[in-house]
C-alpha cells in the first residue's frame, strides 16, 4: 500500500516458510511469531500466517476488543497485505465495513 493510505502503512511481513501454518497455533507458536505477523501488532492479536488465518481475522475483526480506531486501520491494512500475499479476496474497502457490532 502506498504511503498516506487511509488504511495506514502496513507493518505485516510474510512469515518465514517454517512459520506458515494452516492449522491452529498453540501458545508457544504464537509467542514465537514476530510482531509483524499480526494484524494488530501492538497487542499481538490475529496472527496472519496463512490464508485460513487471514480469513479468520476478517471474520473476527469486529470481535477484537481493547484497540483504537488507529489500531483497526493498521490491522485492516495488514490484513489486506496478507490477503494479497496468500491469495485471499477481500471485498471490504474499509475496516468499518467489517464492523458488524457496535464498538
């Protein structure tokens, strides 16, 4: 994404091949991930290490608690970048499009 994007500048980076997992991560595996592997890097919420994790982050986006609008904007930018990398189609144009409940 270009600088100045309304979604923030993504911080997500593709995982090393050994970090790509399609199944559930246990606590130790999650702890071993770098901050750049998460949609929400500060609070380390919603790891983005595979296509299934990206789809899960999209589905659960409105359930993430304790984050600001700026955190959500960054997370959306990270999800879009990870989605592009893993070949996941994202139809939403804004993080607000993912908010199915009040936040």
